[in-house]
């Protein structure tokens, strides 16, 4: 059963997600941060060390138009606002190595810190705690559905527990001093400082979860799990957790597995990225009819900024199936929600779209989903690069995919 789309995060939910992050042990938070960077939208992320103080914690590539810009990354777990001296130290670490950096914190930034980040050379991009939890909501990190039909969400303690459990994988590899997160008393002159130590990180110690590995590969994590369970892909670590097993992979295996599975290289220019989008949009690899129908609805609604409201998309998506049904040409079998589109609730249709097929576009960073606004947006760089005739060609291909899907159904090749 697909997961429902996260609702807008109310203040209590945001606060609880932040509290969960602050409650993690120092090492547990480091593991979270290493995984979270995969979902920020950077390519080829590499963690250089555990979270330190003022240095470079990770590397990544930022796609900007036709250019791929290497950036240095600093992650800070603070309860208090990041101050200008934190940015000053980070700029010093970036200088001579990177033209841009990314500073990520669980708190927020003092005005002077933001001014320095925007005006500095190298320039520093900033992510605050509210933006962190919004990205977590977009990818359903740390949340679980308490009521599928009512679309209610709770904090998922198991998600955060996996980062603590992961510490045992490193018990024999890295010596760890017992250490807990503490808040420095306000007024001490030391606001915002953390006590997390810097530990050199070797490639064999930089393990990420199956879900993050799938996102790094730009492949549905469920597909990666099938590879593991059929012994096509061997993990670098595993841990039993209830009735499920958590699998972990070396981050530096991403490109190797990409080649072995014939996934193709990550695009290094906007033109390559656009071509990958068009190839994916035209792909006939369908288990359901959802992808071409969603594309028809999306491009029929998209505004000049590449934005579509999910409510509008769900309305037109459902209308297509209703029209087919009224003409005596249903697209889906009884096992599908869209076999009886008139009976499906608005929320159920939205959940279906987000879980499948939208997630496949999210993984590849073609489209972003903003749960708090219930808004979808094709990446601005990609939207600017697409020509009108290419969109028309993609829509014609969507119609061809639907006919191909129907033909395979008649042949009994799709159940």
C-alpha cells in the first residue's frame, strides 16, 4: 500500500521533529546528517568526516545551469541561532578550495550571520531548521502514517532509532568517546557551540541506508531492496530491526553500482539532464498507467514558473480515468484504485500520485514537492531549458505509452 503524502507541517510537528534530532546522540546525529545530505538535491555527495567545528564535513556538486559547481558543506546541530563567527570560520575553511558552500543547521541564523553568508567570497548557501524538517516531510523522513484514510501523521521513533542502532556497526571500526549533546547556557558568550568531536572518516566507515542509497542512485528504494533480497546486490552491513532488516551500503559504491546495473552516468550539464528527463518521460517501462496520465495532467496545468497545485493535478488525473470509464475503455484492473475513479476520495488520489509515479520524478530531482503548499514544481533550470516542441513531443509520447500499456494488458503481460 502506498504511503500518503505528508500534510502541511503544523508548528507542533516541526517542533517535535527538531526535538527528535536534538535528542539523538552526537554520533546518531552525525549519521542522520550524512544521510540527509542525499535528499537536499546535491549530486555525488561524499562525507569527509564526522561533524566537526568550522571545517568541511562533506562535499557535493551543485548543478547550476550548464555548470556543475563543487561545494563544501558544514552541518551544525544547534538550539541557538548560528552566529557570524561560525560563518567566518566556515568561509575560511572554504577559501582556496570551493567557490560556494552550504551551511546547514537545526536552528536558525542571526541577521549578521545571514548577511555574512550572502556577501562572503566564497558565497555560503544556508539551510535552517524549518527548511530541514520541510525536506524531511517531503521525503517522509521521521514520519509515519497513523491513519492512512484520514491522512494523519505521527513521529516515527523507529526512523531515529536506526541512527542509534547504526553505531554498533562501527563499534570495532571507530573508537568513540561517550558524548551527549548539551546546550550552552544563554549569556555565557558561547551560544550555539556544539561539543561534537571531529573524527576522520574512511570510505569503509561511510555507510548510508538502503533508502538513501536508492536516492543517490536515483532509483526507487523498493527496487534496491528487491536487488538485495534476490542477492543481485550485496549490502556492506545489515541489522535486524523488528520484522525487517536494515541494509547499509558504502557511499563510495554508488557509481560502481550505477555502472553494474546499467543505470547511466549522472548528467553533468543541463542539456544532459534535460535529455534524461525526456527519455524518462517517454519510457515505456510501465507497471501502471499512472506516469503518462500524470504527465498529461501536469503539462496541461503547469504555469509559467513550472508550478502545479497537487489538488488541480489530482482533479485532472482522476478526470482522465473517469472519461475512459464512461467511454467503456477503462485503463486499470480491479486491483488499482483508478479502476473505480468515481469512488476514490480526493485524498486517496493525491496519495496515489505522490507515492507513484511522482516519487520517481522526485528521486531524479526533475520535480520538487512542497507539502506545506501542496505544490509541485519542475526544476526551474530544467523548465527553462525545455522547448515547446519538446513538451508537445513528450505529451504525444504519453498517449503512445497509454496505448502500449493497453496492448500489453490485452496480451496478459500486465495484471
